[in-house]
């Protein structure tokens, strides 16, 4: 005779078998059980599962400045982009604020008569950029203003630092960059963006800001700025391209290098950078990804003038859908990990995003 214990085990085994029999078998992975298109079928479903979002909060609009009043100067290599006199730059800032853009960035076209070997106009507290900052802050105080800290718009040789005996003198350049940064901070600039790639300039600027009472002024370091061919239209816009003697390979990064970018970013963070920049953009999204993953710092990217010009020119010829490509390119920056994007399409993108809302 079987024991009561054996009967209990048999009953339990029978119940388990019945329970298993009532559960349908799990389908094997793959078609037709798995249909990836189900989530793509409807607009509302695509919105629900979308991994990356782009908003107006992600965009910074670069604006080129020119002397005069009521002046607009088209830039031939950047279709649709103009240099603006200060009064029109104020109007552009008002428009930026109305569109919800968080910040603009200012870049000057300096008259040839004001350029010299020492970039002395960069230190003038009444130069074009400083006057523009004051005028914009008077009308749109809550709009962020980014100022470029570099000497190429002011030098007669087109370099971002001082050219001494045929070479860029790093330490003397840093001294001038610090003075330039202080002039911009005094004018009311919110974010100083050293784009020169001189060694040690972030720490020197941070120290000077603290000493002079600008502890709240932010530093956006162009930490990984490459010696790229994508900058040519920008150099046209600020007037440095025709003046450039030689190249910038001794201070901007080799486009072939990736690990070096991480070292550069680490140095700038250690020196006091609040945010870091990768430039150029679309061709360097792998660098954006690596920087964001490694440091988890606010990471910005710049959709350069060359990238803008290619999209604008192709759109003018009807080869691409301009609006779709603009938004797709900006989403790519976000997907790679960028927290904010400098783009000449900022105004257009803000309008497109507003229309979708």
C-alpha cells in the first residue's frame, strides 16, 4: 500500500501538470509572433514608443553681427543667413525669445581697419559684440547670450591666437583671451565660450572670473574642436577666411583622433568648464556619444556652417525636403547624446516644432 505521503505527492504532481496544460505555450521569437511594424503602424503609437525627443529648449541660434544701423549683409556661402546690425540683432533676439529659444550666440564681423596682429579690438569694452550684448540684454533680459572667446575675428592673420614668429604662442594668447572674456562678462554675457583650443585657457578664464566677481558667469568650453573643412562658410561670415595665414592644425584637433577628445574634455572639466562642446557636429556624432557617456556633463554640439550650407544648397535645388532634413539632422544630435545644439536652423526648427505642437 502506498503511504499518505506518496498520495499527497501524486496529487500535487497532477495539479502542476493540469496547470501547465492550461497555460498556452510561449511562441518562439520571430515572425509572425514578432512584428516590429506593429508599433510603427499609427502616428499615436510611434509617438508613444519614440526614444528621442527634440524641442525648442535644445536649440541655440548663432547670429552674425555687423556695424551700422538697419543693416543686413547676406553671406553668399550660407544661403538665408545674414549679418545683422545691432538694432536688427535686438529684433532677432526678441523673435528668438518669442519662439521659446533659450539662448543665442553672437559672432562679429570686424572691419579690416580694426584688425591687427594683437587682436586689440577683442579687448575693447565698446566693441561690436559688447555693445550688442548690452543692447540685447536691455530689451530681452531673460534670453541667454553666448559669446565666442577667440581672436580670429580680430586678428589680421585670421588665427584664434597670437601669431609670434610664425607660430601660435599659447600662453600669450591665453592672456589676451582672459582679457577678452572679462570684457564680455562685464558687458553682460551669460555664457563665455572659448573656442580657440589654447591649452589652459579655461582654468585661466575661470580664475579671472572669480577674482573679478563674475562667479555666476558660465563657461562653455569648445573642448573637442577639430581642424575641420566644415568651417569655411563661417570664416566667410566673420571675415577671417581670406586673412588666414597657413592652417590651424597646431591647435585644433586632428579629425582622425577620438580618444584625444576625451582627454581634452577631461582637462577642460578639471579647469572649471560648466558645459563642453564638440565641433563639428554630424560627422562627429561618435565623439558626442563618447563624451556624454564618459563624463555625463552637459554636452553641446555645433551644426557647423558647412553642414548648414550643404543642407540649404541641396534644398534650394529641390534635391531634399528641407524641413524634414533639418529636423532629422537635429534629432540625430539628440540621439547621440547632445543636450543642446548650435544651429543656424534654430529659428526655422523652432517654428516647425511649434507647428507640430
